[in-house]
């Protein structure tokens, strides 16, 4: 995950975890999906089912990419939460 062109941040996932990493670059949302090594191994095994949490994270990213209403609703929800928490902290 990068927080600038020159700096990188390392994330360590616990066994069974997946991570969705979102960023903004030039006004566009960048997105990546990472899986812990054991989840990666399950995905590489043609006989294993896709873990539900990996499927859910993948579906979230697909919907974020394809559904403009979902993206704007999500941004609006976040903005409301952010302002609501700021008002509660005063």
C-alpha cells in the first residue's frame, strides 16, 4: 500500500484474513485485495471453495467499480458518519 510515490506501508495479515486497500490518486479510487498466505493457498487449490470473506471483499470491490450509485451512497454515508462523530465530540 503506498501513501505517496516514494513511501510504502507494509501490512501483515493474520491467518484467514483478507484486506481491501483503497486509495485516491488523481481523483480516482484505487483498490487492491490482499489475502493472507493460507487464503492464497486455498484460492490456488482447485478443490477448495472460495472463502466467504474473500468472496465478500471481491464482491464489494466489483460493486464499488461498477455501481456509481453505490460509490456515491458510500461516500455520502462516510461523510455523514464523519460529521456526526465530529459533532458528537464537541
